[in-house]
C-alpha cells in the first residue's frame, strides 16, 4: 500500500517575541519553524498502517509545497520513518486552494492508495487544503479522523475510519 501524506512547515513563536515596527506582525527573526502538529499526526498514522501491513513495497511518501525552508519539516517526516519526500518548489505565499492545485498532479503521479492531510494547519487554521485536494483528485474524503483500522483478513479488505 502506498500512502501519500501532505505536510506543511509552519511558523511558531519562539521563547522571545518582538513585533515589527508597525506593530502589526511578529518580527520574523523571533519565529521558529516546525512541522505542522496535525501533519505529524497524519504522518504517524501512515507509518503505523505501513508497519501493520508489513508488506514488501508498502511506502509512505511525504509531499510539501514551498521553498527550500520546508525541507526541515520533510526531514522530520523522513526521520520519523517516511520512505520518500517530494517538495513542490513554490516560494510565493499560497492560499489552500493553490496549494491543493500544486499538490494534486504530484499526488496523482504517485498513484497512492490513500492520501492523508492533517486536519488543518496551525498558522491558517482553514482546513481547506485536504478538501480541495480530494476534489481535485476525485477521491472520497473523511475529516477529523481519530481512528483508522486496517482490515486485512476479511472478504472486504481495506481501511475503515
């Protein structure tokens, strides 16, 4: 089984915070960057399913959109156990629909059995990318999944959420 996991690197406040001169935003020098928390959960679940299936050829592939800076989040997923990571190079700010449009052709080329997205990103909190991606890939979608069971020894093998 091949599982694609879409991940995002997000800004998080560091220990100290200062604002920009116009006091409208946090000074970027005081931001740290990390793998989006909900995407780490999606990656963990994909890895758990791969381990549970234990078949040869089972694979977890991480996809992300952004400049070279997102590679830190992707490396985190590889360190967790993902098999491969693919970055779609896009250095401009992007809304969730644009991100989904950038991810869709890459995900389609991978021909995954499942596509996971975290429920939302901690920076935009829109929960739109996964929905848009499912629509673009013409895949069914379930949201805010808290448990996934892999059914391997039944006449109706598959995944149940």
